[in-house]
C-alpha cells in the first residue's frame, strides 16, 4: 500500500509583511488543503517565517538586528521579540484566517506537544545566541494531528526540553519536519515566498532557473549571484532530498497550485 502524500509548505519572505498577499496565499492554501483531503489521502502542514516585523520591533526598542548569511543572531532580548512576533501575532493571525476559510488549522511552536526539540547552536567562531539546531521532531504527535484532519501551522520557535526557547530558521524547520515524516508519508516540500523561484540574476525577476543542482548552486554562490537568505534555503533543500524527501520546489506563493503541479518555480535536483 502506497504512503499518503504530505505537502510541507513553508511561507515566508515579504509575503508575511503584506496582509493582502498573505490573505490571498492563505485562501489558496486553504482551498488546496480542503480539495486534496476530499479527493485523495493527502495532507498539508504549514511552516511560516517571521518577515520583517521582528526586526522592525527590535529597532523601535533600540535593538539592532544582526544577521550572518541570512541567519539571525538571537540575544536574550531578541528572543523575547521573535517569540512574541512569530509564535504570537503571526502564528495566531494565520491560524485565525485559515479557520475562517474552513481549514482546521492548529498553531504550534516546537515547545507545544514537544513537537520540535533543539539545542543551542555551538559554533567554533560565531556566537549565534539563542539559536536552536534541531535534534528531533515528534512525528507521533504530528501524525496524530494530521490523521485527525487538523492542519498544523508551525512557528519557527523550538525548545531544548529544559525550559529554554530557541529561535530556529524556518526553512530548516520545514526541512527537518519533511525528513522526519518521510517514513510515514510521501513528503513534498515547497518553499514559497515573493520571488518566482531561484533567480540566476537576483536583479532580473525573469531569470528563473527551472531547476538547480549542487554543482550549479556552488557556481552561482561563488560568483555572488546566489547570496544572503537564499543560501540557507538551498542548503536545506538539498539536505531534504538527500534525506528522503521526494520533491523540493522553490517558488512564488501566489502560484501555489502551479508549484504543486510542477508548472512554476525552481525544482531542486541532486
């Protein structure tokens, strides 16, 4: 008997900061989720990023956000802010909108139900602060939610099971969840944001790569054509494929249906 399909969809970037575009995406997501559940044994799980709201709030409080290769340095004060913004306002706003659209969304952080356990990153030269690298995903808990017709909505806050919250990259969170659930589902991972896909030239919106493999990635990274937040996104995409995820696509959130059908975005290959 074949495994049911699970779409792990990560939404982030500027979309999170644009109420109208976020609403349009959530309408697409809810329609897709409800339609797929009615037609086939198919499930969806949503992971969201934090947008710029956390950085804007940090600046208003006199805390200058620090980023290294697209990853946030999280000191104690910043952790409070990202928890409030990601796990609070953004997560519950998304859940409320999905519920209004008939999608039974359940908002979670990694601490809820011990969904995602992590440890504080230990780097030889950089102190990332309260940034969490994932140790394990509670697949039993997530499977229970999915099979009960709920749609988990994950904020990128994890915990160490010792009482400490941690800030975890949302792309990494989506990747680890997809990998962990691959034993039970045919997992398809979609990274969605405001761009059409991976751009060969970041200044040209029409330079979308239909596909990208590790060799081309290293080449474009070396020349600076791929940089900043796209680096960890692609690192996570390749890691997911190597660990058993069936399909990874990066593309525009407003084209969700086309992405699912392979008609848009950038397909990641090994």
